[in-house]
């Protein structure tokens, strides 16, 4: 797997090549770039997909500068990666971890043309198996903006109201 030498250390990434639009698909905490394998295989062949494994818990290479592994630091590493690979007009796809939003807000972001924020939970996989699920008849919880909660006192799971509001 190729690596990029960045200020915090070596970051592994996969690159499909392709001469069309460039997607940089970012994973969340304790995940790796392989999170996107099923998506990448469904992309047209001209779309270039870059899937780095950021230092968020599943990276295989220790970082030389652990002090840079913060939300802003990892966000800056994404910017460094775009520069190291000489990528322009990139669409960033962010899943779970919102840290690359710092890159969008604070820069350097001149290489980023668009961003897609992708939720990592839905009502079929949250909460995890074995945890209580909300009752469809549970009263709306004001703490969750009208969503039904199985345990609002303990910060339990939530589901949208039946009318789709909230």
C-alpha cells in the first residue's frame, strides 16, 4: 500500500487512479480506509478514489508526531495529503469523524471543490445489537427535539417521530 510522508508521520492510502473526478473518502474513529472498499468498487472507472487510513485508531504505522494527532492536526494532515498527491478539485467525503470540517473552515482548502458529509448511523444499526430500541409508541423526548428515546435519562437511542418531523 502506498504511503505519503506527512508532518505527523507516514499515512497509508489506496488510490484507484482514473482521470475523472477525484474523491477523497475519509473514515471515522477506529476505522480505516477500507471502510470505503464497497463504495469504491461501485464507482465508474474514470473516478479517482483515494482512501487514506488516518491516525484515528486503526492505522498500522505509528505517528512520529503524536502531538499532531488532534482534530485540527488530523484535518491538517488531510490538507497535506491533498498537497503531497497534487490533488485539485477534490470532493471530500467525510464519514463519522467531522474533523476534516476544520480543513474546510480553517484551510488550506484551495484544493477542495466540494464536500459530502455522510452519516454513519441509521435506524437499522443504531443502537448496536443487544441494546434497547425505541418503542414506536414512546412519548416524544424534549431533549431530543421530539424524537422518541428508549432512555432519555441515560442518553439512550433515538428514532425519528412517526410524522418525520424533528
